[in-house]
C-alpha cells in the first residue's frame, strides 16, 4: 500500500505541472496576438502596403497620369477676402482644352472681359465691349494658357514647409485624396509666378489644398489661400482665395471656330 502522504505529493505535483502548462499556453497566445497587432500596424504605415498612400506616391502617380490627358474643363474662381470692403469674387476664367484646340473666357467683376478660341493654329479673339471676333495666328498654346493659371503648383511638395494627407473626400463627383501644403512667404511667388511681385511683397504665406482622384490619379481641384496679398490699389491688402476645378477629363469636348 502507498503511503497517503506519497499520494498527496503526487497529486500536488500533477496540479503544479498543469498550471505551468496552462500559463505557458496563455503567454504563447498573448505573444502571438501582439505580433499580429504589430505586423498590422507596420503594414498600415508603410506606403503601398495596405495603408494610406504617401503624399510623394500620390503626387508622382498624378504627374504620370496627367501625361495622358487629352481634354479637360477648368473653372477658375479668384476671390478677395478680409479687406476693408469685405469679400467678393474678382475673376472667373473658363477653359476648355481639347488636344491643341481650346476656348478661354475671362469674366472680371461679373462682366465678360475677354474671350478667345484656338482651333487648328488660328486664334479668334474678342474683348469687352466688342461683339466682333478677330482672327490671327495663334500666339500661345491652349495648354500653356491653362498651365499659367495653375502656376508652379506641380512642384508643391518641394516648395512646402509642411504637408499632410487629410484622407478621402468626394469632390466633383469622384472620391479623392485631400492633400494640404503650407508655403512660407518666400515660396509663394515661386508657386504663383504670374502674380506681380509687388502684390506679394508683404504676403504672409499660403495654404494650398489639392484633391487627387483615388482611382485615376488626376488632380480634380486646387484651392489656394494667399495671406495678406495686395488685391488692388483701391481695395488694399487682404487674403486671396483661388479655386480651380478640373472636370470632363478625357471626355469629348467640342471646340469650333466662331466665324
């Protein structure tokens, strides 16, 4: 017969062994869970690995996609804000691009200021107060005209002092990444070379937002807020907001001579 104390010692030994096994199993599952969580976190922050694409990746894809654009429609609105006269719309420019042909209309303070059409190397122009079209050889390409409106915004990432991807939003009917860039005063004139230097001499920097189509990588909207810009001699200094909407990308756009 086995001694009772011997039996008890055997039972206690088995209980301790079971607890060690249980403890090991628990710790093992905790370690696995932590490893999986860490892996998911790493994948989320790495560009192209299941997380939000980096700004540099989105920007490069957009530059590549724009090389294949043959037609588009621009609506460009320029506003003055926070002046002694309040706020208002200064200018609207409408641009149709269809290959090398195009149509440009400028509306200044609500009045049609100028219009010209480029078709097959010929330019047709008319100005405010005249209903007559004038034909002449084209002096500027339509794409160059459109590019002038955007300035050097294609170089935004290198000009910005800070930048952020604000995530997806719906703009002009498409899902797009919203990117925002901060410009220091000395870089505002570089980003907007068509604005006279005198108007930017006292500027206090700018914020530029860009929306990039999630699926096709086209830029579908720009919005710039230039702080403390000279609006006009009679108005003085204030903020200027520029909104550029780009639609009908690679869709048929008919541009015909007016005469």
